């Protein structure tokens, strides 16, 4: 079934189409979002015992099925690990 419009009647949307202002381009303040700088504190190796405990804690959460995508706490823990030891987990 084809939908047709009675051409003898005026277009009901003609008034609203002609009343619109011309399109103006949107001016953006920046081209793309800029990443926030993160302060990294290298501990020159740090305490290896504490580093191993922190890493084991992250691994235990990972085995339980928690990662940075489904848990904000794990995301914060991993960010803090990166700030402390300069290594991504």
C-alpha cells in the first residue's frame, strides 16, 4: 500500500519549514578533549614486600571477576598502584 498526499491541499509543514532560521555552524572551544595529567611518583623500586602484597590483592580481585570496568574500587586501586610503582596492572 502506497501512502500518497493530496496535492490539491497546501503542505501542512510549509509554514514551519519557512519559519526556521538558517543553520549556523557550532563553534567548539577545543577539537578533542584533553587528557588530565597524572602525577606519577616513582619510588625507585619501592618496598618489594608491599608491592607484592598490593599486586596479590589486585590479582585476587581479578580472579574473583572484578576488574576496572565493572568495579570503581578496583579502578582506584589500580590507579594508585600505577602512581606508586609506575607500572600498569
